[in-house]
């Protein structure tokens, strides 16, 4: 018989998500040893900084998300108090030692490493007011604001402080480079960004993880290609010497000659030596006479014929695999051709991913920055605003215009809904409405429509000629014809 679940048992945490909950190590559940702990951080740094495909993709992500407009929306658009609190949050973001765009660029590091950590340094917003009264009203209101959001590099984080019962992240331990030891940074004083976690791993999952295998193989193939080209063009130094010089019983003089020839071959390989001097002595035949076979010889060995393996398609395939692993395969279009429809679909999918990236950053700012400002300042939570992100890419005005025409054809008019009109103008990057002027123009348009409807009533026909007038003209024509 199954035992019923009790309330006490239901509220307890009985298991753990993974190994990381018990030790807090970075990527503790990873099955590849080279992608665990600090080795993973170094490898992802190498991939981001060395591979041109990954570098181009990450640069595109950073520049596109830096251009996204970040807005602060009041909790109630019609409340002056709510608008004032929204202006307070805007002034906090403007009054930091760095820009919000710079912070977003730093925060995007969690895409490379799986997580990024920032320490928030607060300040009291007071200061001189004689030089700038406006600054006094917005930036020196006596409240607690933010001086800076300081990044803490992932390679300096030794481990996470994780609650073993709940799996919640409580803080991080950071190694001190100079003095030794560790700093403890609690979550309550931090901003903590991370990607989708596997088994509750606090270090998240790098978007470069699926590109690791392709990157390693591509790196090796490119190295083989470079070595092959070098040997094809420069050749391999080959020196021939008597067998006595290579034997274990060689004299000290013979060993010294062999060592010197080895040095010559090495220096020729690395372009540190431009010539070779060899003795002209030759072997003697059975009769003791000199022969044409030299005791020592030198030549550059080069491959003959062409290679059977074309490396270029293999390299391109691995580059496509890398770009495909994080939805940026569109950057390869044009190299091997491709249609506009295909490029648009791939680009749209990439933009959807960017929307989730910027939304995750905005969610952390709302939950871990704005809420703590309200807590520190003792403000009314019902007036707490919300940080929102704008559109990633401009809208297709041609498609939008076609949609509006279809609505108009279905007799659905949006002209009187000023919020929708404002949104449409914003999509077209045009100034917002002047509400008073717009309302007056709409009233004039409605009066014109009513006047036109009264003029073209049921007793009149188009063109402004009444039916009675036409009948009178017809009778007049008939009378005149009878009179004649």
C-alpha cells in the first residue's frame, strides 16, 4: 500500500541535482576531464580568442546586443509616483562609473564560460548642487544608488558556495592573485548571470561546448596543413653521414661531428642558418682509390606529385559545424553560395536566440539589482518599475505596411488607438505622437467623414446631382420635344 504524502515531507528537499551541489566546483558533472574546473575556463578562452568563426559570432552577438535600447517602464503609466520611481532607476543606471552598455558587454561573458559574476558597489547619492541643480534633483537625492558593477573574471573564481540542502547559490570564492587566500563574495551583493544549467550546475553551460570537438579537430587539421605547406615549399633537410658516426661505438670526434650536423639541420629548418659547409672527402674503393661517393652529403627532400586529400572541404565542414553549434551558420553564407530565403530563416533563428540572451540579462537586473535598491532604500514595492529590452533588429516596414492594409481592408481601423500608433512610429524610428495635435486632427477627420456621409445620403447619387434634379431635366426635355 502506497503511503500518502504528508505536508512536512512534501516541503523537504530530499535529493540533490548533481555533484556540484556538494562541492561547488566548476563544471563538476562534465564527463571530459579537459572541460572541468579551470581547465574548461582556459579552453573556452582559447576557443573564443583563437578561432575566427567563433570570434566573428561572439563579436556579432556583442555588438547587436549593445545596440539594444534598454528602457525603464513605470509600474503604472498614469501614476506620477510610479513615473518618479522609474526616473530614479534610470538615473541610477546613468550615474554609474561606467555605462550600462559596457556592463552588458561584460555580462555576455556568461555565453562563453556558462556564467559571469559581478560585485555591486553601492553609494549614497549626495554631492554638490551649486554647479548643476538638475544633477541635484536626479542624482543627489540622498538615496542609495550604484557606484559600479565590477566584473569578477571567471578564471579567478575557485568555486561556488552552494546550499547543500536546496542547491541554491549563496556566493563565490575568488582567489587573490597577490596576497593569496580567497575572497568570499555573497550573492546578495552580486549580479549572477548564467546560461541554462544542466543538473543544477551553478557554472551553467557554455554555448561553445558543442563546438569543442569540431574546434579541436579543425585546429589539428590546420596545423597539419601548415606543416605540409612548409615542407612542400621549403623541403626537409636531409644529411647523410657514414654509419660509424651514428653507432654507439663512435669516437668523441665523430660524436662531435654528428652533433654539429644535427645543429645545422635544425637551424636550416628554423631559418637560423642560410648555408651548409660539408667536407669534400669521398669513399675509397677496394683498391684504395677515391670514388664519386661523398662521405657526407646534404639535400632538401620535397614531396613528389600532388596530395590525394583536399583539406579545404574538410576545414570548411568543421567551420560550418562550429557556426551551426550556436546558430550562427548564416555567417558562412556567401562562401559556398546560398539563397536569400535560407539566409533569412537562419538569421531569424539567430535573432530569436539573441532575444533570449538579452532577456536573461534584463531579468537579472530586475531581480538582483532593482529589487535590492528597493530593499536598501525602503521603497514601496507597488511602485517598483521594470527594466525592459527593446527590439534586437529593425522591423520589416514593408511587411508591416502590408499587414496594416489588410486590416484596413477588413474595416479594422487602429487610427484611434494612440498606443498602437506610437508603437508603429517607434518601429519606423519616427518621433512619437503629439497627443493634442493628433486628437484634434482625428476630430477634424471624423467631422469630414460625417459631412461626407450626410452629403451622400440615400436621396442623392454620386457626383453631387440629386435624383429629383435628373427627373426634372428629363421632364423638361420631353416638354420641349412636344412643343416642337
